[in-house]
């Protein structure tokens, strides 16, 4: 083991930061044996260095001044775990300008400022690692970027938001409504007090941007793709999917090549029970990747949490120490001009749930509209019969274009006998 | 892109070798873009360079003389895909002595000659990569060794033999007997004409040796651990496990730390249906790893096959080109003196199937023996009643020691009323 220690500075002593400190506390001898060097967590910066985080730390290394890290020439790796856009971006850029490698879990920042950050890394010949930004502790970005490097990636399908997956899993397992399960998830700390970011798919979308860069070498801003959350999914949908179609419903992040164009989208998706992704339950994450050489592979594990995420952060540090000069590809130097499909161009099967007044001729009207728009039905099912009352009709279509489907729904919702919003969910 | 090309020599133009050639044919531009260098498959050596492999290849690069590769100073990476012990070992050692990096899929060779091969790599400061040796194209060894580097690994559970898993899956899904399914698997090419190596667990054991080195830094020779195949598993066992216990039966490779000792074993195992490993079906492989920081993760995909395995081989080449000087850990320099548990020390729950003459007092005798040996029962079930005839009794025990279980079975099988061999399967 060489005497020359690697010094690391950590900015952000919150939940994940505490997990990182704890990981070094637990496994420093193991880590040093692996990299064959001394590893020293030299400084930890946070505005609050008073509150007890419940992890052992030498108080002398705590600082409220981030300059103690950024200006220290002995620190060669900076871990950024404060989250958000600013001052995180400023700190990361400054660290790289000063020749320091960076490790971050900041998916929002990467998804928004990808080009600026990676340009800066290239210019300064430093590396930026961000395994923890997608899928928490799951070995995911490095395997995708390195182990599968011989492949043209065909598809990435990810269940990458634990909160949404927990809610959908609980609804299915315990036959409970969305609102009720969400409330419980908030009480248990699995959902934020304002859960919008998770349940409306924004978190999933940010992670999908990163997966799409690594999988397809294409940086797609969030404004350019369809993002839809799980708030419209009812217990009725979940149970019909399960009992009649043998499917579960998952919030899925999709990047896939179809007819030479890239489709990028986030939405609830019906997944057949025999597909491995349907077994990714609760707060767990799973990412299913299809490569043109390897075929399908899946990576699975805890997509969030203090220690799981810390595992990825410290894993990145070790990877950096072992290969500081390694060539790393962060996708193309400029955003490739690529054909990104508009959601309206997507062709898929659909599940529809319509709320209609139970009277003769309703189905005839609806099927007429679908037929006009070239949408053919695989199955139709009306379980309840209550003459003159509102009842649900469930339909599954054959492959149809989203454009036509949207038109059909617009027309269907104008029918007098159709009440309430029509729910439609795409099939995998 | 630099002009200085990386030259690769391939020894062995069989199935996987042809897959490697095909992968370069398919994706060379992508690969060269990633490594920012020209990559040149300079020579392919095989005793047979006449038979058409169905892949495009420049005939000028074919040779029957391995020296054309080993003696070529321009070749810096040698891929060994001839399999077996000799001359594969000789070629690998010679390549490394000549300063060449090596990529191999040869699990048998690595499992047997681990220390000799890795000593040689260290001495010559070259790397040896072998992602393809376990789990085919699944990103597995690199994630385990690198992405999870911050973890002390607690457990590795692997379904890593496609043939055995195909047979067990088909038995369960189609309610068919072992022999019948094996025959079909042979006809379809999923099982060898002599299937011993796969169905008796030897292949799984070799792969487990490699997983144990990378996971725990311990090299355990095959003679030192328990290896048991699937030939005793009947449809009856599979159906009882499913219907009464909610479990499936898988051939599982296990390395796990229990009470400070390492347990290494290969045997059929009852796995609860809610466990993700139970969804690893058919020829697919899955490896479930528990780290002390990250918790559980799983990697899944095709564990064999020409292209899936080639994906890992070429992925290793890219990894080598990107980081020829990278520090790589192949486990400890000397085999750690470690407490490896004897199988008799293992404590687990057991499923038992006994064949007994249906007469009063039999169960009393058996339960007396179990009780004497400190084995308590969780459940007992006798489905058929046929006075004086042979009927099966199914039992599930609480945690018991293997030592006592073996003693109990020995005594039970001596009872007059117990016929046929007693089948026992451990639970996960």
C-alpha cells in the first residue's frame, strides 16, 4: 500500500452524506485493501455541523465553509450531496475547474445541466461519476456503460421510482385505493408530504434522461418527451388488469428504438405477470435493458435509502481511485441530431376504462368512433349491469397510434352517454 | 481517435468465438467510438479453419498456428475460447508471460487453476478478464467487484445453470417428469447428450468458485464444498412445494456468511414465490447478492448462448482497452485462511419426502427419531391414504443442523415401514 493517501471532500451532510460517512466508518479497511492506498475523508462541509446525524465523525473534519474543500489542493475527489440546482452546480463546476474529480447523486442537476457539466469535465480532464443518481445502490449505470459496451442498446425499461412503485404494489396487494395508500406511504416516510415529484413521474423522467444518455448517447431534455404519473390509476384498473389481462400496472420509464427512431416516455404501463419487471415490487427498482448482442438483462435492488445510495457513492469513489485516468464516455460530445418520436407517433396497445350510462347503443357508438380511427379492439368487457346508471366499460385495443387514440378519446368523451374522464393505459 | 490500433488475437473459433467475430462485425464502429482507438481483430486461431461458421470473416486472418497470435508483439489482447484445461492453460500463461492481457470464458480452468493464473497475471502486470465465465452476458462479475466495492458481501445466491433451470421450470409449468423434460431439453439443444455436468451441479460449482473469490476474496476448491444436483427432484416435490408451501425449487449456488463462517454449497433449494429468484425461469440466470451497505441486488439475463456470452467477452476487451493500467483485484494474493463451514455445520429448514407403508404408528416412529435429534417439525402432510401400501409423507422442519438431519435420515431409512430413498431439500 502506498503512503500517498487519496483525500476526499464531502459537500452535504444530510441523509445520503451521513450514509457515506457511515460506509467509510464500516468498511474503510476493505476499501483501502481494494485500492491499495490510504483513503481519507478529509473534510465534510454543511451549513449545519451541529445536529447529530447518528453517525460517528471526527468533529475536526466538519466545516461550514465549502472553500475548505474546494480550495484544498490535497483533495482530489469531491462528493456533492446537497442536491438541487444551486449552489450544487457552482460547486461541481468549481471543483472540476480545480482539477478535482466529482461524485454526485444529483439527478435533477445532471438531467438539466448535462452538457455544461460534462463539457467542464472534459475540458479539465477530470471524471464525474453518478451511479447513485439512478437506481440508488443498484449497479446500473456502470454496467450499462461498461459491461454492455459491445452492444447497441435497443431498449431500456425502468421501474425507477420507489414511491410510485410502493403505492401501486400496495394497491394491488391490499386491494386499497390510491389516496389511502398514498396517505399511509406519507406516514411511513415512503412518500414526501408533497408527493407530486414522485407520483407525477418527474423524478422518473430525470432518471430516464440519464439512462437515455448512457444507453443511446442522446441527451433529451424533459420538455421533449411525454411524462405521465399514476394519479389517475384506480383500484378498478389494477384489478381488471390482474384478473382479466394477467398484468400488473407499473410506472415505467421507457427509451426504445422503434423503426429507427428513439421513443422516450414515462407513463403507467400494463406489464404481463410473466415479465420479470412485474416482480419488481414495493420500494424496489428494476431496470430491464435489451442489447442487440446480449439480449435482455435486468438489474434490481433498492432504488433509494441512505445506505443503498451511499454504497453507489462510495463505489464511485473507489472506481475513481482505481482508474483516475480511465477514458470515460459520457455520451457524444454534442447532442446527436436524432429522431426522437413525438408521443403521438408511438404505436402500442391500449387498455381503456370508460364510464358510460348503461343503455342500448352506447357500445355501438364508441366502437364506431374507434373503427373510424383505425383502432381495432382485442376485447371489450362490461362487468356491471345497471340500466340507466353509470358503469365502467373496459377495452383492450390492438396496436394503434397514440395520435388516433387521443382523437378517439376526445370524440368519445363528447358523447352524451359517456361520463367522467376516460382512463387509458399503454401496454408493454 | 488515435491511429495506434489495438490488436486482438482470438484463440478458438467455436460457438462463442464465432459470436465474438459476429459482434465485431456488427458493432465495430460503436466499439471504436467508445475506446477512441482503432480496434483490430488481427488473428483467429483454430485447428479447423475450413468449416463455415456462418459469420463473415476475412480468411487471411485465420490461422491454425497459435504462435501467430502468441508470438505477435503487436497483439496486446488474447481472447481464449477453446475451453478445457489444456492447452488453454498453457496458451493463457504464455500470453501473459509475453505481456498480453487475456480475456477468457473458461470457468473450469479458472476454478481449478485460479492461483497459478492470477499469480502469473500479477507477475507480468497484465490483466485477465472473465466476465463471460459466469452468467454469460449478464453484467455480474464487474458489478460485483467494482460497483459493489464499498460493501462487505454477505451472501451470493445464484441460479447459474440454464440447463438445470430449464428442466425445473418445465417440470413445474407443464407438470411433467424429470426424465421426460430432460429428453426434450436434449432434443432442443438445451441439454448436452451427457448432461451430468449440468444436472449434477458441477458447472454451477465451478461458477460458484469464481463468485466466491470475487464476493468474499476466498478461493475454495470444489472438493471443499457440498455439491448436489437435481436428479432426485420429482414432479411430486415440485408440486407439493408449490401448492402447499408457496415455493419453487431451483438449483442454487450459495455463498453466505453465517456466524462469522463462510458457507459454500450447491444444491436444489426451496425458494418462496415472493422472492425475485423464483421468477428466474427457463434458461435464464439470476444472481442475488446481499451487501452490508447496499442490501439486496440482483442481476438477471441469459446465462449462456453464442451472442450473450460474446457480449461479455467483447465487453471485457473494451474494458481492457479503456483501462489497461487499472488496478484490478482478483481477491487476495494468497488464499485467506478462512473458516469454511462443513455442510454438516449448516443450519437450515428442510423439506422431506418419505415413502412409507401406510399403517398406524409409522409417523410416531419417525417423529420420535426427529425429536431425539432435536429436529422439530413445522408441518406434516400425508395426502394419500392406502392402507398397507406405499404412500408419500411430506414434512417441513424448523431450522435444524445438517449433521442431525443426516443422522435422522439414516435412522429413518432403517425403519421397516420406510421404503425408498428419503428426499430432502433445503429451504432458502
